[in-house]
């Protein structure tokens, strides 16, 4: 009979953090950031309050971890759902469709597009976006539009990202995705056809 090896400190740390992030995610979606208290989070995660503050500075820090995990999941979905060898225009349109599908994960639009900017601020959310899915959008635009000033390219990616987010909110709220996908395709075509 084999005995299970005791978990290492690293494994226990990872399990505790994962439990806190999962419990917080669920509560933030159900009740909202402001209405969720840390005692509820630690009870749902089945850890001590000390464990919460050992791994996260405060509730906002834990929220940042939840939002970061969501943004990374969206970026991974886009990477998995797009074809690496697609022409740039097609890759941008594929990426848009995958983004909209990823944002229909229950609670994700609220976390990333509503509560995230309200709690962490638009600048922090913009930086997070640029390091995850927004980087993919900027890269696609760069490939589709040769010889564009980098500052203009950044501004264009920000503007298109805002349009994607408005569409994602509508779709996550139950709107038919087809008109939004068509509208985003028109925006992409109008953007990349001028170069």
C-alpha cells in the first residue's frame, strides 16, 4: 500500500491561493465587489483570515488576482481559437469572435469591463489589457497595417478594444452576437483597408 506524499509548502501555497481566488471570483460575481466582505471570502475558501492576508495585501489585491486570471483566460482562449497562419484581417476577425465567446463566461464581463475599471481604475485595467488580449489585438493591427506610427497604432488598438468591450457587454447581456460580429468586421475592414 502506497502512502500519499505530503504536499509541499509550494503546493499548499498554490492550493490556498487558488481557493481564495475561486471563492472571491464566485462572490464578486454574485454580490459585486463592494458587497463582498473578506469574512465571506475566507469562509467560502475554507481558509483563515490570516491566510488571506498572507497571500494578498487586501481585498483589492485579491480582486486584482481574480481579474488578472480572467484576462489571462481570455487571452489564452484567443490564442487557442485563432489560426497562427491566417492573413492578418482574417486573424483579427477570428480573434473578435473568440473574444466575444470567451466574454460570455458567466460573470467575466462584469469582472473585466464593469467592476475592474471601477475598483482598480481604468489605467490599471488598460495596462492589464495591453499585457494580455490587447497585445494580441495590437500585434494583429500591426501586421495588417504596415508603416503605422507606434503611437497611432497604440491609440487605434485602444479605440478598437473599447468597441470590442461594448459589444462584449451587449453579447454577455443576452444580445444576438451576429450584428456585433458584423459591425466589428466592418470596423476592422475600414481600419485595415486604408493602408
